[in-house]
C-alpha cells in the first residue's frame, strides 16, 4: 500500500536549505517517498508562504503534486476552525493557527494520512489536538523526531527479531 504526505512550508524550506539542522532528515523522507512511490502533495497555501522569501522554482516541483485550496477545503477548514479555535493556546498566533488548520483540513479532505513538518510548536500540536478531539484523521511527521520508515508502512514499526 502506497502512502501520501502533505508537505508544509517548514518542511519545504528545510528540504532545499542544506544549512538547516534537519536538512538530512527532510532529504531522507523525500528520497524514500520517491523510492516508495509515495505521493508528495504541496498545498498552494504552503507555496504562497514559501514564495514570500524564496522562489518556488527552487523546489523540486516535478516530484510534487500541487494541491490547490478549493471550496471543499474551505468548507472543511471552516468547520475545523470552529471546533479548534476555542482550544487555541493564548500564545499561539491566530493567523498561524488558522493557516495550519487549513492544511489539516486539506489533508483530511484529500485523505492524505500524513503531514511532513518541522513545526512541532504549532502545526504538529494542532494535528495531534484535532485527532484527540476526533475532528481529524491525519498525523504529523516531525523532522525533529528523525527519519522513521514506519510512516511508509501505515505507521507500523518493525520489531527486532530475538
């Protein structure tokens, strides 16, 4: 079974900048996805954020499937925001959380099981929170946790033979 990933802005930045501490982890996920035939989606929202500081053409666009933000995503995003914004931590920037919720809604609408991110502080936190609340099915794959091939096997880890 082939899996799929939605790549967020922080993942994209880390992937193309070899000076970032987790570049090798991002590269490993990217290469493994290519090797396994896993579809890598990138939201038009993430591309817009990326384009603020760097040319989108710096990305390996031929390996990515661009996912436009459409009306179904907007409707799902509105419902998710209604459920999750009251649970927002006071220190979390409102605009950032709303954008993250849009990405989560896109992943859920398109049945993309995983979001690859370097952002544990907001995106991964709200992915986990939305799962706990029962309003999302996707999971965050955080680069700081290192590479784990289980994400290419429905989250199943291999057990060492004893």
